[in-house]
């Protein structure tokens, strides 16, 4: 990063200086700032840091640890103060000047301190949401490869992912010819051996599909292997999602947001997601503050 020290009127006391994100250089920058403030007899020092995703957090924590009042400036604020003076020019020094203007005009904001339990819940819910999105994409990919290897097979099952017999038969036999050769009795015996619960009509439906199945792709065996590998990844994500939901439920039960569960249609996932994004309820003076933040 790059930093500088200037007073309220814009007089620069420490010119723009690079600082690497490590403990030694952070301590050196904090020491240099304190020394310059003493020499210039500056009693009130405000550290304004531009928000840059997560990369400004080390800088924020380093100067806060040095005892300074650290606030954040939104990049949009920097842009609005940069454009009039330097349109089309975006350098570190120009941005520093814009951050300074934003700070002295009241756009350096104090962020609420993060509660560890709430921060953990936020990370867990966002991680679960990401896993669900990835699992959904895997389901689409699996069905595409399975359709090339066994055209129309997935249509035999109203809920392909909730029927363990469906995918087991697909991986075990792999083609309509193999299913026709095995017969209903062999498929039933294979499912019993794998300790998979099933209904006879399900196996019969698979046999009926195999009798009239259309031709498969020329690389059907490879398509099936790819689908099976993707399904292993999907199953691992499903296990992780279930574990995260149990952990989210445990954290939700220790907060006032658990009262949301009394509303029909609200479950652990939706209540946990709402709590994670809204933050501690004590941050809101009344219900209008909540709806105002939601933009309603």
C-alpha cells in the first residue's frame, strides 16, 4: 500500500510512501506516523483507509493496533473526489489526495466492531451458499454426461438425486445393453447387496427404458466415468452442506434471530442467512432501520 500524512488543509508532512504488508513495515509506518505527529504537534490524528475488498484489513488492523482512530473511505468516494481534479488519471498519489479530501469532508466512516460469533456465522452461511451453487452446477453437468452415455435414463426417476438406486444402477451397469443383459433379477440382487432400499417397479421401469433406449454417444464409457467422478464431488459437497447447516442451527439458537423460526416458511437456512447479513440485532434501533437498510 501507499500512505501519507497531511493536515486538515492539505499540507503534506509525510510524502506518499510505500509500505509492504508485513509486521516490520507496518510497525515502521506506525512509528513514523507517531513521530511526525509529535514533531508537528498534531493532537488529533485520523487514519483513513480506502476499502479494497479484504486487502485493506491488514492495514486497518495495524494502525488500529497502534492506537489510532481508523476509518474507511468507500472507493466511490475516492472516485468522486479524484475526477474533478484529475479526470482520466488514476495513480496511487492521486488516490491518496482524493482519500484525504474524502476524509476531511466527512466521508471517512467508523465501522462497527465485528463480533466473533456473528462473523463466524456470516462466513459459514456464505460458504454454504457457495457450496449449494457449486453442487447445482455439478448436477447439471452430471445429467448432461449421463444423457450422452444413457440417453433418457434420468427421466425414469422423478427425483434423480433423492433415489440412491438410480445412480447406483447407472454406475454399476453403465449402458442399456448391460441392463438388458442383466435383467430385473440381477439388478434387484445388486441393489440388495449394496443395501439400497428400492421398489420393484423402479427396477422394472429401468428395464422398460433399456428395451427402447436410443443409441448412445460413441464415447459413452468415458462420458459415464466423467459423470461418476462429478457425482463423487457432488456427494462430498452435500455432506459438507449438511454439516454446515447443523453448525448454523447451533449458532442461530444462541441469538434472538431464532424467533424467526416461529414464522411459517422460515427455516434454519433462511433465518441463518438473514442473521448473517443483517448482523447483531442490537445494531438496529427499531424496525424502520432494518427495512431502511434493506431498501424497502
